[in-house]
C-alpha cells in the first residue's frame, strides 16, 4: 500500500468529509477499518488525548518499568520511546531514550494517565492490537489524528492467561527515523512484551521465593521470640509464633495482612498490645521486588513490662490521635516517669507514634478484612467520604487479579429478575469483591430479596468478600437494611474530610499524584494551608474534583493559590476545637463505661440517642464493645 502522499491525501479527506469511502488503494485494510470505527464513534480530531487519571494497580506497571529500564540502560542511544498501554487504552508507563521525542510526546499528551484509544485520538498501534489481538504498526499519515501524523509506532500484546483486553508494549519513533528501522522496532516491541509477560506470570513464584528468603534470614539473625511473614496470599510463621495464644495470633495475623495490603511502607518499629494482655515490640520490614513491595516480615519480642494501671489496650488506642486519651489518667505520671524508667518511656513514645488517625485506622481495618477474604464489612460515613473507593482500592492491592462487582441497592426494586445471577458471577476461585452501594435506600421487599441472595452466596466455597456502604450518620437496625446486618462481621466508620485536617495535605498530595500520572506537579505550602482552611462539604469527592480542575489547567510545576478554584477560598474548615475534643473524650469514656451500649451511654451523658449517633459519626469514633 502507498504510505506517502496517497495516505496523507486519504486521511485529509476523511478528516474533512467525516466519511472513509474508498481508501483501499492507499491504506491497509486494518487501518481503514480503524478509520471507519473512529468516524462511527464521532472522534473529535481537534481534541488531544483524554486525561482519565493514573491508577496502575491492575496493570503490569512494576514489571514494565523494570524491563524498560533494563533495556534502555543496556542499549545504545535510541531515537525512540517505549510505552505500556493497558487494556483500556491508557498509557501507564513511558520511558524515553530521546529528549526531543519526549518533548514531542508531552506536547501531544501521550503520557501516563492519558487515554489514546480509538474513541479519543482515532487510530493508534495499541488500538489495533486491542482489536486484532496481534502485533500491529501505524506509520505517520496512517494516524487519522493530525497531532500524531509525525509519529511511527510498532506495538505488540503482552502475553496473558486471561481473556481481558491485552496490555500493549508500544515503541514510538519520529517519522523521520530511518525507514529500515521499522522492522527492528517491531521486533523490540515483541521482545519487550514477551519479557513483561514472563515477569507477570512469574510474579507469584518470584515474590514467594523472596519472602521465604527474608523469613529465613530474620529467623536466623533477629533473635526475636516470634517471626511472621506474609504476602497477602501465603503466610509463614515461626515456632514461637505458633506458641502464642490463639487470640494473639489472630491479632498479629490481621495486622500483618493489613501491612501487606497497604501500599505505605511499614513503620520500622512499633508496639502491639495483644488481647492476652502482653505488649510486644514489633519490627516490620518490607520485601521488595524491584520497586514493588511484595510482602512484609514482622518479628517481635515481649516489651518492657509497664504498670497494670498504665496499660491501654489497642481497642482503646484505636479511637484516633485527634482526641484526648480514652481513659482517665494521671497527667503528672509522664513527668515523674520520664527519667525514672527510660525504657518504659521509650515504649510509650513508640506507642504514641503508632497512634493512627480515624481514617488510617479505617483503611487498615478494611485492608485486613479484604486480604483475609473471610470477613464482611459495613462501611458507614457521610456521602462522598470514599467508602466504595476505599474498599476497592484495598481489594485491588491485595488481589490484583480479582474481580469487583458493584450492586446499587437503590435499583434493586426496579429489576424484576433474580438477584443471585447478578452477584454470583462466573469467575471460579478468583478473589471477588461485592460492594453493596446505598444500602440505606433499600425497601422492605428489596431487602428481603437481597437477604435471600446473600444467604446463598456467602455459603458457597468461593464466596466473595461483601462490603456494604451506608450514607447515614448511624446504623439503625429498625430500617429495612437492618435485615442484612447479620451478614457483616465488622462495622468501620469512615470520618468526614473536615475532621481530617491534620492529614489533608498528605491526602491531597496522594490524590494529586494518582491523578497526575506521575507528572512533575506538586502543591505549595500556601495551597496546603488553603485546602486545610476549607470546609469540604463534598468530602473526598469534592477534593478530587478540585484537583482535577487544577491538573486540567496546570500540567506541570508547583500549584499556587491562584490555580485553585474560587470556591476553595469561601468558608473555613471546622477544625476540632478544644470543646469538640472534650466532647469526643467524654463520649468515648461514656461508651467504655457502658460497655458499648449506646442507649446507656446517651443516658449517662444526658443527651438524645440521635445526638449521640451524629457525634459518633462526625468524630469518627470506632465501634466500642
């Protein structure tokens, strides 16, 4: 086929007439079909690639980064760039060997987080691979989008055992590159795709070997009483760990599974208050495969004994670092003991450093539950705090190959068919997560139908993890969804964003990083102060909208206050005042005295039960009982 002036003329006719017509004399059939699909989709050829966010969880990002870096380090100077494009057409990894080509790709928005599928920029090599399932190339004018007409691409699918849309390795060069190099680029793309596929298939075995090696090393060198290692799928434990009481083992195992599921690096040292009453010093280290964390190894020994009256259980400390202590204490004791018992003071300091905010504690509880796959959770919080996002995020980190199903409970009454085929799926033994959205919107009939379906579903051998989301200030068992509460093992409260001002800066940077696709974009301290001073009535959903607004108008650099929308400068955030902190402390104390009975706690406090429920949800107080 003609790849010169005839292709350019044909592409120009299609761009203006929006009709492919007879272009077979100039364009390969596979390219002509892609042009036709683009026209049928109504692609706006005046618009560049669409930014959809950078969420590398299910893609082979870690493996591709390692393969691409090794290839570029061992090769001579190449006038090309190497990309990994996932099954949805989104660029996940890009490595550049030519600075000039990198600047050109940045200009046409071929960068991590941007989608270059047919519905966005018409014909690309990765789009042809998605349709045909085999290697493809697109040369210069064969790109229907004018911004891409100066590029030449060779793409190959990453071998996979699943039926999902293939991930693609793409080698991009400028059209002026030597013509004879097109065959070389196709061979390079195929070889890199093969290496990425091999590393993905070997991921489980490789991480298992590394975990065993680190476990043996810690057992031999640390001198700890017990050692526990897990990658979220397999668990290794030493004889000393098996000698612990069962409740202590369960507690430490949940803790280890949460550390393995969370993407954050574990603390170097911490203190664990075990259900049996003993307190252990715990050292946790990450097992890394390249830059990816594939597991954690924890070791511990009994800590220096502390007076029985000073022992504060983990259930008491879990209420959050933003409130006063959860039990009456002698405020002068720390000063008296600071020099008398340095070891005990150090234990207390480490315990204080381990105190987590309500959201971080909720994140850890969710991570442990979805990693174990045997506990069903009920997430309660205001609309927009990210309950569904939290559950899906932690599930993806624990089970990258798992499937997620979301059932909108508000729509159950509208469908007359059975619910069980909707929620059971056909994925066999693959990990599954079932998210029940808007449980509070269930009617009586819908609640009974869903209860019957769940009763059969959770009794199956490969039952999914069930997470329910309730947008309400309290759990009221008298409402129709109360019939479903027996299916859930734990209740986790997700606090509102306005009560997380201390961690708002870190949270905003994390969201910005995930949305910006790894671009050089950061928040100035002035912007962080503005964000901390805003009330965030829309919670996390509103924060994401604000940062998307910023990214769309400032692609790189340091975000300054004028870059924020004007809405961020209206109103002030209700930081927890001294009065609110005192109220939170009194509520926690009353709940402990009432052993978690909220009716008795409300009577002790002299307030209505509805007021108590609202304050428990607003302050992010976890379940006490």
